[in-house]
C-alpha cells in the first residue's frame, strides 16, 4: 500500500490461538463467537502482522511477531502456526532480515517481541535483525524487566534483554517522531506504556493500532481485552481515537485480525465497522 511517499506492507508471522473470553473481556460468548468462532479449547485464531514501512530515511519494521523460540508446551498452549512466517513474508516483499534498519516495538509482549531475537546454535540469544537498531518505550521496558504476577506470563526476558546486551537498543521516553513520517503515541490501557504508531505522508494518515484494537471486532468501544491491565484507559483512548479515525479516514492496520490486515473504520446508524482495504 502506498501512502504519500511511503510504502506500507503488512507482513505475517503466522497465527496463534488465545482464549476467546480473554480476548473480549466482558462481552458474552454468544456475541463474540459470531465474530470469532472458538475451537474445542475455547481459543480463537489470531494473526501476527508486523508492519513494514519503506520510503522514509530508514527501512522500519513495527513489531516482529512471536518468532522461533517458543518451546513445544508454548506452541501447544498458544496453537502457534508459523507455516508462513516473518522471514518468508519479508522475502515476498523483496527483503531479508538484514535489510531491516530499525525495529520499533508497540510493547514487549511475547507475540509482538518474540521475533526480535533468535536462539543461536550454541544456545546464545542474538538479535534476529542483525543490522538493525531496536526502539522501545522506556516505561514499557521498565515494566517488562520488572514483571509482576499479572503480567509475568506475557514478558519473556529472552525476547528483549539480549538487545540491550548487544548494544542495539534505544529507549524513547515519550511520544514523538521515530523517522520522518512515523511517530509513536502512548495509549496506555493494554499496558501502562503501550503505544500505537501513526504514519503520515502525502496528507494521509495510517495507524498501526497494535493491541489498542487487535482485531476489527475490537473497534466497538466496549469490546476490550480481558488481558488489558487498565481497561478504562483503553476505553477512553479508543473512544476518542475511533472518532478521529472515522472523521479523518485513517487507514488502520489490525495486527491480530485473522482475515483483515487493514481497513477504514466507518459508522452507519450508530454502528461502527471496518471496511477492509483489499491488498
Ligand atoms: Zn499485548
């Protein structure tokens, strides 16, 4: 997809399965299962779609999926299917991991940051993108490296601590520009320092919504994940953001939607929905 001077390419690091109830919080199953059918373990299928941004000063990747380090127990619990993965979809876009110059984290949960590192043959942990600088938000880093009982299962040190040890990590404390045309905005909600990425060029705006709205079903303000640490902050941010996205016709990228990588949020008779953008 072209946006002004920039080229935006949703990639794929396969699929995972998460508990449907946890994905939709207080929404009853008879409502959510129409949108996202559950398997025999009550899990729904979700994609992992990092976004490639080309045409600015540096080739940028936003998030990197779950990566290759998950053990067999994790692969089973989360139903991980990487038959099509990030390296393959990067190759389809004409790039290899070594062409990525910057990697930006929306937050550091394992299904977003797992692909940041690999386990080498000797067991050591190394950056997957060998020539890249990695960027994370300072507050998110502090939370990820000091987990508590509620968020511990989502933060695996092997995904991000090796970046600091390799000297390739830059922490950015606040909102602002990462490369020309690309800036981060803190949403809070999902985690205290979760951030979305706004991409602006040629008078148009695209947004990588990350876990503010993981799927198109989550554009409805009360459809908020049970995983969110601060759901009322998610609600407040999303309510304002969805209004803005409708009024200004933002292109919205949905990182976890199993079918729809991007679309416009529309409103008809008070109901909000997503009009997909065909790839
Ligand atoms: Zn998350």
